[in-house]
C-alpha cells in the first residue's frame, strides 16, 4: 500500500505537469499571435492569414479547434477623442482621459477566424462587451498584458451542432500609441490599465476543449489514472470541464477506486481543481500482485519439501525486492522519456517560434526607422543578431538531443536563462533582471542545465501568474563545488506553514532539484515576496577539460 501510494503521488504530479505544460503552450500560441498583430501593419485580415501560414504544421494543439480575432468596433471614435500629444499633457488632460475611459464601453465582434477543424463552428456571440468598472475575465483582459481565462461556458459547436463546454482564453492587442504613453508618462498600474482600455484594437479568442486536453496527456495509450477537471473547488456536474458520460465520478458515492485524490489546480487566478483516481491498469502494476504469486509458489514448495521452507522464503523476499526495483526503474525511464519529448516540443513550438516573431518585429521596425533614426536602427539590428544567435543555439541543442552526438556544442545555460528573462520582460509590466557569474553555467552537466531551465521557467511563471510581482531578479552563481540559481520577487508571498500553499508547482520544482542531485529552498512570508534557491553540486567529471572550451 505504501509503495502504491508513493507511485500514485508521482504519477499525479506527472499528469498535473503535463496538463500545465499544454496550457502554457496554448498561452505561448496566444502570445505569438499577440506579438505578430501588434508588430505588423493595419490590414488585420492579411496579417492574421500570414501568421496562420507561418505557423503551418507547427499548429498542433488538438484541444484548440479554432482561433479567432474579435475587432473593437469603437476604437476609431475613441482615437479621435484622446488628447494629443502625450508629452504636452496637463492635469485637465489627465481628468479627460480617465473620464473618457469610464464612459466608453468595449464592443468586440468576431472578424477573423482560422484553424476550424472537422466541421467545428464558432458561436454567433461570445458577449465580448463590457465597461471599465466590470471585473469579469474579458474586461480584465482588456486592461492586462498577459492572457486571461474565462469561467466554464459554451465555447463552440461541432458538425452536428452539439455544444462544446469549456473555457475561452483571451489575449488583447493594443494600438501602437499605448507604448508612447508609457514612455512619456510615469504611470502606476491603474493608469496603465486605463491606457490599455482606450487603446484596445482587438481581442484574440481561443476556445479550450478540456476533454481533448486530457486525452492528449495519454497520447492514445491506455491510462493508469483517471482525471476529471473542474472550473471550481466545488466539484459538481455544473463545474465539470472534460465532460464524458452521464456525470462526474467525483460526485458518485458508489464509485470506490483503489486510490483517489482531489487536488487544487490554480489557473490564471481562478480556483480550478482535479479529481484523480487509479484505474485497473494501475492496480495491475501493483507489487501486491507479485507478492501473491510469490506466496503461492512458496506454499507449493512447503508442501513438497518442508526442509526448503527457509530457502523459499528468502527467494520470495528477493523476488519482491526485484519486482519493486524493476517497477521503479520502469517508471523513472518512462518519466525521463516523456520529459525529453516534452522539452523538445516546448523548445520547437514555444521558444523558437516566439523568437521568430520577435525577430520579425525587430527587422520590420529597423527598416521603418532606418531613414529617420539610423542609430536606433543599428541598435535594433544588433538586437536581432543576438536573437539569431539564440535561435541557432536552441536548434543545435535540439540536434544534440536527437542525434546523441557529443561534438555538437550544448546551449549555454546562462544564455538560455538570459533569453528567457528578456522574452518575459518584453511581455509584462514587471521588471526582470538576470545576472550570471562567469563560468558558472559551464560547471553543470547537460542534464543539470536542462533541469535548471525547466525549474526556472516554472518559478518565473509562478511569480508572474500567482504572486503578482512587479520586480523579479534571477541570479546564477556559486563556487567551485556548487552552482546556485536564485530567483527573488517582491510579490504577494505566502505562508509556508499552510499545507495548501505548497502547490503542485513547488513539488515539481523540488523534484527537479532532487533529480539534478541538488536541493531547493523556499523562503516566503505573506506580503514580503518569495526567494527560491537551488543548489547543485559540481562533479569533477562534469567540468570541461582543458582542450574543450566551455559553452
């Protein structure tokens, strides 16, 4: 029973990470569309079609049946009323600006539709309307930079006009003028939200099919766990997301699985939850089965020759130990294989595609300002070249993992972390900084660098998604014997003594630190931010030789 409970806890964490990873991939998809529409021209229809063509076969999200862009029908009349220019504003301009935002509603209508699959159709009306004082997911997304998620609702129609229940993910696209306001005026978060409200150009809308999302975790194979997803901590038929069958098993008093657990699943500030239970496949893999087989064999041997009882007992115990070792090794190998595949997909579908969008924006911006601002154009071209270097390093990293050739130089961890921080800083109002001690990244093995990269990505996502931090500092350093990664934010913090505050994210990060051979420390108090410290020992065998330059 104890072995099964530990195995169940590990599989639960793996499934939770798989679901979170697919939601993060969907968020990256929205960010790429958001960046592309903001960085390119006014012809939204042509720009949207070009972006879809560039995505091509890379659009591999079975839980997304379509993507659409809703246009703000009131944006033209708002623009005529805004005081100009921002640098000459007076107190009267401020008051006019705020009154205008409170008086102007948002009214968006679907204008562009793409990637509709298998006869799926969008609904006629998604109620993309609101006023600035409302707090629903759509209106808050207008004032935000990051994507937001709705509550449970009808989101699409299939080929037979059956309603698909899920959630909508929103990503706002603002007019270019909003950046000028931020550059000229020193505004707080409230006024920044006001500026975004009055400069909304359009809203990207993506429906999420949670039934397809849950199926994607198993990739067509028989599952050893059952998963039910809910849009609330109150697990009922009205909050059930991945609907299948007559009703959720979480509410069926007659359903008595071998092992089951209800766990929270925070989702963009909303309190979603999961009900996870064991299936017959999980029970078939239990060491209990092998114990019964060994016990029966020992009984037969005892009946045949009582003199061999001691030998049979020792053989049974040895067999049980070997069975447990084999099961644990198999689970570890399966988890490692899934992690390698997930890492390759995340780098290809996430980081590289996002960098291509940034590279395109830099190129077009440099061409636009080259005649009037040659120095600025030169700086933009230098930045684009650095982005090219990161893309090349990521591709070499993928080739090295796929071919196993040691001659291909690995990506430097310091450069990967630096690119990650730059990418996040460009898409958020929070200030992010990265400091790396020279040579620290070269003292880690490739496996340790991969684990630290994934751990840092999870930690930064928590800082931005849950902590509401406005300043985040990432530091990579250490000594000859240890390499230390430290991530500090000034967010909301939490009470470490409360079990509910542990979260699946911290468990996942702690597991990654242990797999890399190190330790993870978390320091946090409510209202005083959070500091995460990962320490990894440096093995002499992992250090670069005198003839091999460090990455």
